[in-house]
C-alpha cells in the first residue's frame, strides 16, 4: 500500500516529539527530536517530503489531542491517529524508549497494521468537552453526596422521611440535622459537615449550569437533528441524546451490528478447537456512550404507555422517526418481558437490552 512512499512515526509528548521516517524505496531511516509544536513538526515532515517523496504519518492517540493531526492534514499530509490499545508490540521486548516507539509506529504504518481513531472536527470536540464536563460533575456530585450521607450514618443519623433523597424535602432535613442533630458531635464534625454540604451545593449548581448549556446547544447545532431523532426512544432524554450524538459523531461508519461491538456491549470470547466460551461484555470503545445506553435500557422495563413527554419528543422529530422510535420502544419492552420470563438476572438482561438499543439508536441517527 505504501510502496515508494516514506512512512513517518511520531512519538508525541507534552514537551517533545520523537520522529522516525523510513524511506520504503531505499530503506533509509531518518530520526529527529522535535519541539512539541505543530508548526515545527509540520515543517520537518514537509522537509522529509521534499527529499524522500510523498509521506504518510502516524502517532498514538493520547492526552495531546488531535491538534497535530489537523495541522498535518491541513499541510496535505495523510495522518493516522492510532488506537493505543490496538497497537501490536513484541511480547518479548523489554526495552521501551521514545525512539523505539517512533520506529515501531513507522513500521506498523508501513505494514498497514494500525487501527485508526477517528479525528473529530473542532466543533465536535468542543461539544464533547461540554458533555464530558457535565459527566465529571455528575461523578463528583455522587461522591460528595456519599461523603455527606456517610458522615451522618457514622453518627446513626438516617434519612427516613421520604423515599427520595436529595430533594427539597431532604435538603431541609439536612439543614435541620445541622442545627439540632449534631450538637454533641464536636466542632470537627460540624466543620466536616459544612464542607461536605457546601461541596454538594457547589457541584450541583455547576451541574445545573452545564445542563442549561447543553440544552441550549442541543436546540441549535449540527447535532440537533440526530438528538431529536434519538429522543424518540424511551430513556433517551435531550441530554442523553445530545451526549450520544456527540460521542459517536459519525454514525455512518457503523452498521446496526457493528455499533454494539464498538461500544463494548458484545460478549467477550475465548474459544479454541471445538470449545466456545463466552464471557462478560468486552467494555471496549467509548465508555461514556456505553454508560448512557446502559442507563437508558432500564427505562424499557416498565409497561410501555406513551405519555406526554414521549409524544412531545415525537412532535419535534419527523413522522418516520417517531414511528421508528415507537417500534423500537415496543420491541425493547417485549425483549425485557422475554428475558424476565427466562429468569435472566436483571443486570444481564439490561445489558442485552442496551446492546439492542444501540442498534435502534443507530437506525434513527442515520435516518435522512
């Protein structure tokens, strides 16, 4: 595939880039240490192209992002951003250096053995940053609430006034406990309670602010149409639909069968000879999208009766999308009933529903 072309491997770090170029016609190897600057790397690659013909480059996906890939693409250089988890490394190799890593990338690129990661557009990456900031706030809020509730539990104080915690009634109970229930706990406990309560309040305000930003972007952006079509399914709110649209990006690169594999929702397998052994799901691919589908799948367990919220979502989507969503909702609820009748564990059944839900989401996302 790369005959008469120079392949370049780039080991990219925060402060330096180690480069290795192999001229596939002459076998000549050129190595260099460069500044971690997109312009400097692009200039060096352009120099290699002048002296050694057309070039193609590759580097591993990582915390340095996709800026370098965009720079090289703008300069007319084909770039492969390789998935680190799919990188083939010799099992007996015990020496790892930046120079060897760059050379390995160049050789794997020459053999067409790199699994490429899709490079998102700038607007996609911007929306993804917003969605993941919201997810970070969700995780931090859960941890802060646990710290506060367990602080009270250690003193035998348990909320029993209502079924749902972290509501307005629960908040009033917390403030009442602070005033009347911790009088003998000591100043240290009171200070710890105040810190934990302030953390919950602050993170909750940040999460709500991010929710408003996401809802505003979902109304008018390149992801609006897909978000509205995904909302035709139960469990896929505007926040969830927008997050799925942003995390998946280009849905056309999948099919109804392959998207579940990309999201890590298919069983792992270890088979040999005549023995076939299936295990837990692989949990590869996009963790954020997989979690959203797992959570959405639980909504298909109760009896399906389209209410006002669902009908309002159908109203902003096309009639075809609404019909497809209704069919998907009926199918997924039926699957829940079948799996429950076979006495499947609820967690296992829900994962199976999430796997099928991924296919329904794909069918709606690619709908014109």
